[in-house]
C-alpha cells in the first residue's frame, strides 16, 4: 500500500518502532477489510450458528481500522495511547480468530478470516514486545 | 441519543453491564466528536505548540468512535474483546486529557476537550470495574 | 453534544452554513449510532426478511459517521467535497429509511431507525439547499 | 488484500459490477491510508500553507474508508445508496487531488497523495459509468 512511501517522507527519522508500526498498520487494514467481508458472507448464509461470527467480525473490523490509522501517524506520538489501542486490537483479533476457527471447516470465509486475524495479532504482539 | 431506545428493543434482557456499556457508548460518541472539533480548532490556530494536541486528539477520536459502536451492540458479545477495546479507549482518553490540560488555560477548545475525555475515561473505567 | 461548544471557539466567525453543518453533524452521529443498534437488534432476530435491513443499516452507519466528522470541521473547507459527501449521506439515509419502513409495523427497531434516518436526511437536505 | 478471496466465497454469483466495486474498494482503502499519512506528514511540517491540505486529506480519508467498507459488502445491496456514496467519494478524491497537486513540487507527500487520489477517483468513476 502507498502509505509506506508517504510515511517515508516524514521529517522524523525512521526507526525500528516505525517499521513495527507500519507492519501493524498494514495487517490492521487487511484484517479490517477481511472481517467486513467475512461478516457479509456470513450474513448472506442466514445461519443461526454464524451470529456470533458476524458480531465478532464487525467488532474486530471496528477495532482494527482505527488502529491502522493511529499506527500510520508518526507526528508527536503518545506511546501509552498507541500501546493501549494496539493491545485492544490484539484482543479483538484473538477473539475473532478463535470464533472463526470454530467454523473454519464448514465456512471458507471463516477459515480465511481467522488466518488474517492471527497475522494481525502477531504483528500487534511484535510491536508490543518492543 | 436515539440508540438507547433501539437497544431497549433487543430480545436479550437488559442488565447492569448493558447500562454501563450504553453509558460508555454515549460518552465515547461525545468524546470522538469533541476530539475532532478540538483538533480542527487547534489546526486553524497554526501554533507549533498544538501539534501534539492535534495528533493525540485525532488518535483519541479514532479510539473512541469504534468503542462506541462496539458498546452499542448487544448480540453475542465477546467480553474479552470488549474489555480490551474499552481499555484501549480509556488509555487514549487519559493521554488526550493530559495533553489538552497542558493547554487548557490558553486554549478553550483544549479545556473543553479535556473535560469530555475525563468523563469518557470515567465511563470506561466504571464498565471495566464490573 | 459537546462538540458544538468547541466549534464555538473556532477563530473563523460563525455563519448560517456553520449552523446547518452542525445540525447535520448532530443528526449524522445520532443516525450512525441508531443504524448500528438497528442492525444489531435485527441480527439477533435471525430473520431472513431482515438481511436487507442489516446490510443497509450497516452501510448507512458507515455513510453517516464520517459525514458527521466532516461537518464538524470548520478549517479551510472545500465546499464541493462537503456537498458531495452530504449528498451521499442523504442517499444512504433515504435508502435505509425506506427499507426500515417496510418492517416498521413488526419490528420496533426498524420503526425507530427509519424516523432517525428521515430526520438525518432532512438535515442533509436543508444544508444542501443553501 | 485478502478481502478479495473472502468475497470470492460469497453465495451470490460474481459479476462485472462486483469486479468494479472490489477495484473501487481496494483503491479506497489505499487512498484512505495515504490521506492519513499525507495529513500527518503535513502536520509535522507546521506550514501555514498546508492547513488546507491537512483538512482536505482528513476529509478524504473519512470519505474513502467507509466507501471501501460499503463496496466490499455484496449481500442485498441498495444500488442508489452505493452510487450516492461512491459519488461523494469521487468528489472528495478530486478535491484532495487538486489541493495536493498545488503543493506537489515542494512536498513529496502531496505529490504521492495526489496520485493515489486520482487513481481512486478513476476507480469510482469506472464503477459509476456502469
């Protein structure tokens, strides 16, 4: 995605933290879009079993999208704020991955969505470890 | 706001948790809109001192708005997800309140915004205490 | 909501356009939250008839929320951008109102949501008329 | 991005409209992230000339992101709603492209952002032409 090139122009020098944040942002935006798609496919199946998937996927999209926005910004960061939001995002990705994995055998959208959520959680965790 | 009436129709019975979540949602939506307004007024002042306010207020709006969405939903909740996101929101509100308070004497938008952030943090904390 | 007080501090002088935009913002934020609640209550009813309501209410929330953000900002506005987004929002509110009205007799969440969508559309139209 | 694979699982058959919407969604998500990055880099430069860029880029991100969400969904679409929102998004991309182009020579973030906005507007227009 193009935002990496634009962030590369930022007057503040690059750093490992920035690289981890941009990786996190990329996964968050991929995950948010995947969760919206998963909730939509699941809605169209009108299966009582999938209500929890839909709810959690909508929440996970709502958690990931702003985390991506926040991780893109480099000016005057507040590190506690960023850590708090990324922790919340990791919790959302874990919950969505676990719920989707319960339906992964029968619902391909859930299998794909769980994979993206696991990747996004890993990127959040890697940032939080530093 | 009208969403309370609509949530009142939800087939799941009401509870203390729901009341705390709806209070949280209301404060989150008020806080998100206030942070957008604070960032915008601060931007128009073109004051180097306010760059950090603008950054943190944009982040806080981005954290509060989806927390409001998630707190409104009552179907099939995942409590770890909700707690994680509300904790992230509380961290964002605290950071924004502290930054805005530094400028509250000279910038009325910061004084007002800090108050809303403190209220929103309190509503998040009250939910998290249960 | 508190954002009105904060916008009142903006260095640019107030105007009729600003009053119309702030009214629009208020209705957009109320409508977005109401659509999220309506989609959630409808999801919990697991009724095939309500799939279209859920889809359109999710879309309407997604259209209204950023329109509210844009209408709150007063610095350096681009009037074509604002008009374009408000027109899109009005189209979303109309579609959601009409879909919800089809289910208003049997589903109280739809009756309430349709009312808010009509109000939001009216606020958008009033801005667009100036 | 992964959402294309997930949408490929949707029970409704694919179509030209779907391909155009998914292209539009991809550009919208790229554009939203680019506008956030452009506003952030511009903010850090603290240049009075860039206030309009920041305002319009924030608005454009807010217009593109939900348009991406709406374009991803395939269940029970309301075509007037989708067209209205995509038209608003195209207006936002045009405004942001034009404003960024004014600063493209001196500000690399604006040059890059304008390119993405033009691409996103083209994808919106291509959908609207069908």
